[in-house]
């Protein structure tokens, strides 16, 4: 069967690949926790892991915008028995979707936006500076 080029659609026009509604930090964190459950179950999967296993216990951290989220007070890591990792991650996901970490998520999201804006400005400044330098003949 031959491919019909009329089926090519820009990703930005796709309902599945481009949603007009931005994802909330809660949903992003919940999806990331689901991914961590998969990673904890299969050591062969690649990805950054938030769970560190030892003999009898495992340490869990949750991250957003590449920063750890405070889980208990200011503590960013919790320890659970090794066989309780999945239930613990499911509990933390429930907490995240119910809004328990909203204050921290909002602060981290604001920091991410600020970093993005700063990088944009730095790149624009460097590009403007490079455009001012005359080319060598």
C-alpha cells in the first residue's frame, strides 16, 4: 500500500500531539511518578531514577523542574521498606494530585519560567553581540 502525502499533518495541528491547554504541574508530577514506578519495577529501563535501593530500604525523592520537592517538612527524601516502594509512590502521587505539594510546585514552576526567560535573554544578547562583530576577511 502506497503512502498518501495528504496524511502528513503538522504536529502543532494534531489533537493528540498539541494540546492548547498547558499541563498543570500536578499532572506533570503524576505522570513522572507513573514513570518512576515503571523504572523501579524494571532495572533494564533507562531513565533518571528517583528511587535508590539499599538492602532493606529504599529512598524516594520527587522532582519537578529538575529540583527535589520537599516531602516531609523541608526533607526532600523519604525512606520506605524496599517492598513498599510502589505503594509509597502511589500514595505520593495521590498526595500530588490532591494538591499537597502545590505550594512547592508553584515555586519550582516559577523558578523554571524565570530560568527560561533568563536563558532566552542571554542567548539573544550573545546573538546580538555576535552580529555586531565584523566578519574577518
